[in-house]
């Protein structure tokens, strides 16, 4: 705003110089020099608001022009002619725009700003009282009052909008940060779940089965390396990686499948994807092949194909013609399907689908469509804060202005001046209007269209005033012509053109100057209109620069927020989980390695118990504390089947409340001696926090081959603490 005032103030001061020489008494030369110095101070002081030193408030630089203008008001009655020459415009009228604008920008209280502007307006009327007609004084008083009021109210509205934008921005930042923390935690949780399932749990199961000791030893060594990793921060990932390169690095994991799987991966040669997407697709593919080897049957034919999507994305299909299965019948405990395939791919924005039926084989489809990097669920911080002048509304307004100006010019030519060349000029203006609107809408214009509209604009300028007498026109009557041309110039500027609009403006200025004389260009208001256009373009440029700066800051804030969220999730989720898994599994993993996979029955049983305990950490994390882990482990060691399932009903509960609730659950479970125990959270919308079911099958009926329901030893529902408080 201040930068615009600098340019506009200089131009307004230059426009007042001709009137200054005409309106003032030459015999008051010292006072005239003082007046010019004060006018110069008004213009020179404005850059102080921009080139200020740190700690120097911008308002201080803006009050200097106001003070200088007050000095001119005091000095003017002593140097101005009495009366003013006929047709002369008081020079302080133009400079009043600088004083009003500086007051509106510098004074944040609209009431005080309005009082100051009203005082300046009244003082200006008093300075020229008796020197110009009373009607002119009244018109100037009202017009300047409306102008100053509009500036004050406009600045007030802009400040309110900016304050609201700041508040919205802070809220958006907080929402964005919270969303990113949740997303990063969930993403890290899925990655950690898949990592533990594919390494530690797989190694324990392999050792418990005692079928491939060498393979179990290799898996135990890899798992031990992972849970022993002491890295305290995640590596900064590259923006993208070649899928083929990471696929080659995964060759040790894919080696067991080379002899039994047909790979068609030619489409991966030039695929460039984000690293987290690449890792998810490879991991899901390996897990799908593992499931196929374990369940599809030894004679099944397995194929892995990769194809490029039309939008630049990728599709990987893992298929077999084996036994197949009913997907709906897969228990929730089967984490290889739910965590390592479906959730992991969906977490990175991909699509995962499993099609299977008994006897018809299985097809796993993994897709990652090309995505726009700037698409966000929430508005990014700093986005569109300064979109106060939408392009669509601007070109519509200018289009309407051109049409109205053409209609008025045509009507005036037909019914008043009878200068039919003005009708031709109006038709020329309407003929190029579609090109201007299309260019303004798109923000671009071809060279042919740009130079074509410029040629038409120059022709329009030269024929519009043929047969017209400049003495018959004033600033208001000629505005229908000059404003229409300048509106077209601005629309060409909006289309990204710079040279052609300047040429059109030059042609307009030259034509008006030749037609009405140099003073006529000022008298008819063309110079003031050009100043207003320049001011508008400067404001538009300033808003674009501020918007670009806000966008850059928003991008940096976004990247920093995401990085901080990933680091927090890495430390709070991944490292914590790996540390817990390491404490629990490291001893048995060392034992597997030391014995080369040949474990005794007790050790294999411990592997099974430990594998189930780590599985609980994946599927029932909110149902575990040290007391619950201890009780559940003791039940499993005596042979009970224990299932722990978290359906999200405890999400968001305060840690102290949750821990007390779990201690209560552990106390109730400790005395149970059932052979089957299920502990499950309620759903998020349920008033039940935890359900406990302990049952024992009827051994007599089972021995006789009879169908019989299990005998329920315990059925307990623990209400959600919030629902208890609500009921109370």
C-alpha cells in the first residue's frame, strides 16, 4: 500500500504543477517556494515508510505527508489568487488524495482517521472559500468527504479481513499440524506393524515350526538387527526413487520365489515414485507371494506383472491359480492380509484389492495412481489469504465496463454529436472484447491475438474523436471513451502481455494530446485515469508478491511440520515399539541363532507365546499395559487361547484413566482358568469400553462326538468412563 502511495503521490504532484503556476500569485515568491518544498516533502517522505530502519514504525513516515499537507492548507490562502481563474481546479484537491490515503493507512482507529480526514476536508473548503463558486466548494466538500470516507472504510475492511485471515491461518496451521501428527503416527504405526510382522513374528513362527532351521536362523538374524537398531532419528528420504533400483535391493527377499514365480516387470524400468510408496508396493508384493506359497498349494502357477497406468501411475498384479479362499472368512488375526498388504498400500495413497474364491485362485492388485503434490485435505497454511480480487470477477467487471462505454458512446454519437466514426470505434472495441476476455480468463494470449487487439486499439484511438470538438467535452463526457480503452489495456495486462498494452496506452495519450492539446490530456482526466490504472496494477503486483511470499512460507512451514511430525512419530511409535519388541524377543532370537534354529519343545512353545504377545501389540495396542501383558502371558503358558482385539473404542482416552481401567481388567482375568479368553474394546460409538468373555468347551460332549456350546465362565462388559459420567 505504501509503495503504491509513493508512485501515485509522485504522479499526482506532477499533475498539479500546471495548476500551481496558474492559480498562485507570482509576487509571493518566497511563499511559493515554501509551498513547493512542502509538496515535495509530501512525496519524498513516503519512501521513509518503506526504507525505514528496524524499529522505525511505518506510520511515522506516513504522518509526515499529512503534516506537510496541513502546512499547505495554512499557507494556501496567502498565495492563491482571488478569485481563481475560470475553469481552474485547485491544486490541493489532487494532493488531498495523498493526505487522505496516508491517514487511512497510518491511523488504525477508523473513528480517529475519519475525524482527521473530515478536518482536512473542511480546512480545504475554507482555504478556497470565496475564491471558487459556492457550488464548486460544496461539490468538492461532499466529493472529498465521500472519497476520504471510502478510503477509511476500505482500510478498515481490509484490516478486518487481514485479521480474520490471520486467525484463520493460525487455526489452519494448528489443524494441519494436528492432522499431520495423526497421519504420521498412523503411517509409522502401519510401517512398524508390517516390519514386525514380516521380520520378528515371521522368525518366531519359523522357529516354532522347526521345519526349516537354516531359514529360521537367517530370519532371526535379520529380526535381531532390526530390533537392535539404535538410530534416534529417521533418515531424510529422497523425493523420489526408481522402483527398479529398490526392487533390485529387495532381491534377497524375492530369491525364494524365483523358481516358482513368473515375473514380468519390464514396466518398472523407468518408474519414479516416492520412496514410501516404493517400499510399500515391494513389501506388499513380497507378502502376497509369501501368502501364495503358504496357502495356494505346491502346484499353483504364480505370476507377477507390472503395468503403467495412463495417468503415469503403476499397477502390480500378483496372481495364482491355486486353491483360493473366502476373503470374508479371514479372521482379524490374519495380519499378513490386513496389515502387510491392504493397510500398508492404502496408507501411502494407493489402492489394494484382493479377489479370491475357493477353487478359483487369488489375485492381489496393487495400484498407485499419479497424484498431485499440492492436493491437500486441509487448506495449506498461507494459501489464498490475499485472493481479494478474483481474476474472474475482474475480467467480468472490465468486460461490462467496455460494453457500457461502447453503448454510451454509440448513443451519444447517434443522438447528440452525429459523429458516426465513434460508432465504428465502439464496434471495434466490442469486436476485440471476446479475445480480451478469453486471454484474461486463461492468463495468456497468443502473439497474433495480442498484436491484433493492439492494432484494433490503435485504430480505435485514431478514429474515435474524428469530427468532435474538444471544447465540447469535459472529463466526465470523454471518460466513456478513455475508460473503455484503459479497461481493455488492463485485460490485456491480465493476459500476461506487457508491451502491447503499453503501445495502446501510448497511442491513446498521443491521440488525446494531438486532439485536445497537452493541457487537454490533464483537463479531460486522462492523466488521472492512467494514474489510477497504474495504482491498481501496482496494488495487484504487490498482492501477488505477498501471496507468493505467503505461499513460500506456507510450503516451508508445511515441510517443517511434516518433518517434525514424522520425527515425533518415529520416536514415539517406531522406536518405542521396536524397543519393546527388542526387550521381549532379543533373548529368544539370540537362542535361535546360537542353536542354528534347532530348539527344544519348551523354547518352541515360548516362541509361540512371544509371537502371540507381539501380535497383541499390533491388533490390540490400547488393551495392553504391563499388568495385562503379565496376566495374558501366564494364561498362554498354561495353554489357554487368548485373543486381544482393539476396535478403537478407547482411542483418545486419557492415559491415567486407561491404565486404571486395564488394571481392573487384569485383576478380573487373573483368577480365570478358562481355556479360551477374548478381550475386546467396544466400537467408537459404543458406551462399552471393554468386553471380556472366558469360556471352556464341554470335554464330555466333545469326547462323545456331540455338538455342544462352550461353557461361559465369565462374561463382563466394562462401561466407558465417559458414559458413566454422563449417566450420573
